[in-house]
């Protein structure tokens, strides 16, 4: 890619751009020399038996509109970047504009974020104004995965049901948003084989009361003890420290059917929750975490303001 960073390409792009604009002007000039004739020449193109195309020049008002666009393009390229590495008379960049807008927003809303940052997360979750701010942050940054109602979808957790892979305490939720999470379920296909994975899947289904093959489930219990208890525990209740899900609560991230569970066991899973610390900053994440915490604690909406 270093070949594209030398000055040749800057001149190349600039010359092609200017040459294209000049060519448009020359074409317009050549098209505007003729005059509309009383008996105009036909091009020979005829449609629907008698609909003929005449060889008349473009209307003057149309020509002048094109000239205006050419002048506009030249003025634009003088003030803004567009000719290779030329930065434009105003030195405008999209990055600079973004930084200016972010600074203006921080000057306007920063004090409000800092006010809530000094409060306890549960207290923030009970504040209607903070919830409104948190909802907007959620829709802009989290709804793409968890849906606008936070109910999630296949592979993306439901944030309203009170079931948490890493724990639902306010500070833990805040840590998840700030630093992100990387949940890894290793593949056990090579170790268990097809039948072993099916036996284990039937045992896992039995843990949450789902229909299962009792013979396969009995064989799967021993396989579960050998391969799965290190993360999910002897009773299959999971381990929040590892993000290992509870297999007994009838809540399934990918689905509870036997083929889906077998697929998970054989191929494993790798889920990534991106970190938002650098993008949102801790003050915004504080409000967002409070909003997410409040989603599974509807009683906070009725709490009196202090």
C-alpha cells in the first residue's frame, strides 16, 4: 500500500479531476453552438411508427444549469479537499468536524453526565431523566445486538429477564459495558464424538426439565461430569466468574432444541461483547449501565425521587 502514498498519485487524481471538469465545459460549449431550426434535421431514430428524434441543441436554460454546476465544482475544490493531497483553503476534514461536534456536545452535556456519575447506579436507575438519557444511549449503541426493547435475539442476551451470564449487580453490568466480554465455549466434538455429544445434549436438556432420552441422558451425565463441570458446575448452575451459563433455568442463548445443543457442544461458541470505554467514556457508561440495570428491575420506575 506504500506505493499509493507518494506524491504521484496526488497529482494523478488532481489532474484527472480538473481534466474531467474542463471536458464537461468543452462538451457543453460544443452542444450550445447550434440554433433551433424551423425544419430541424432528424436523427433517423423513430419509435411507435411516428415518434421521431430531432437533432436540436439543448435548451439554453439547461446549458446554463450545467455551467453553474461546473463553477460550483471549481469553487468547492478550492475551499474543500478533493484534488489529491490538497487540503483546501479552509483546511476542512471530516475528523476535525467530528471532533468539534463532540467537543460542543461535551461542553453542553458534560456537566449533566458528571452529575449522574457522582450518584449511585441504583439511584440513577430510579431517576426518570437519567432513564431517558440512558434509553437514547442504549438505542444508539446497544440496540443493534440486543434490539430496541433489549429483549435480545439468538446469540444476544435478553437484558430484561434478570438472567445474567456474568452477574446482574450494577457495578458488574458497568464493567461489562466498559471493558466488554469475550465468552468462549470450547468445542468438544473431537473429544466426545457424535454419539457422546448427543448423550451430553440429552443430559443437559434434562437439567432444565426438557424432554430427553433417558438412556442417552444417563450416559451423558458421566460425560458432563468429565468435561463440563469445570465451567458449569456439578449441578449445571453455571459460574458467573467465567460467564458460564446456568443450564437449569430454561433460558437459552442459542435455543434449547437437541440439534442446537449438539451443535454448541461439538463446535463450541465464541461471543464478543465490544468494549465501550474509549468510545462512550465512563460518565456515559455510568448512565447506560444504570438504564440496563433498571430494565430487569421495573420496580425502580415507581421509586420516589429523592
